[in-house]
């Protein structure tokens, strides 16, 4: 299967060091003697571009003397397909075409409209805090892109048993939620 994905920039040895750290203190205690195996998986995401149009409030329009075209701005957002969480993308993304096995790809659980709404809500919150004006937002472009992850699996894969795992971003990008 041919997909458009981010290039893998992290070494397997570097991912193994992170996996051996086992997350937090509780993870180190629970997973202390478990065998670690690494697997590369590609998770589906959406790269969205929105166009925002800023509108003055009625009170500002009453006192404003000149009328001009509305202000417009574009913003890029990356929405993860498995959790429907959005993150701001400050720069254009660099992708490559890669041929991978279909079992190594995890497709999104959500439809495109839900992913687009999640990205729009995040973009509105981010820009509204800085601007303070009324605005409308509409998606202009939507691109499907896959993000590589090393999945560190702890212990044996036994049918019916709970498997402990740690996803490690293989593209080197860490996405954190800012409040």
C-alpha cells in the first residue's frame, strides 16, 4: 500500500532507550521485567488549512469611518485521526511517498467533518485569544497524511490478555497540549 507520510528521523536504538525508560514511575514499577519489542505503525492524520475572516463588532462599525475589505488570514492545523486532537502547524509539512504493509497502517475512526470541526475549534480558540474580534472560519484544504510511531510492546502478545504499550513518535515531532 502506497501512503504519504512523514519521514522517520528517529533511530531504532534511540526509540529503544525511550522504551526502556518505561514512561513514568508507576510504569517503571509495573513493567520492570518485561521484554520489549518495537514495531513501526503509521497513524492517519489530516493536515488542514483554514481561512479566517475577521469581522468588526457592530459597536466598532458604528465608530469606524472607513469601510474596507474584511481582514483574512490562513492557519494550518494537524488533526490526529485516532484521538481527534488538533495541533497548530507553524510551517509547511514535508512528506514522502512510501510503500508499507496494510497491517502497519491504522486508519482514522472519525469522518472528515468531525476532524475538520476539531481543527476549526482549536484554531478559533488560539486566534480568538490573541485577537478579540468576531470571525468566521472555513476549511480550504484537507490532506491525508500518515505519521510514523514506534510502538514499544511490553511482554508477550497473548490473546485475551491486556497488552501494555508506549507510542513513541518516530518523526521527531512531539505534540503537547497547551492550556
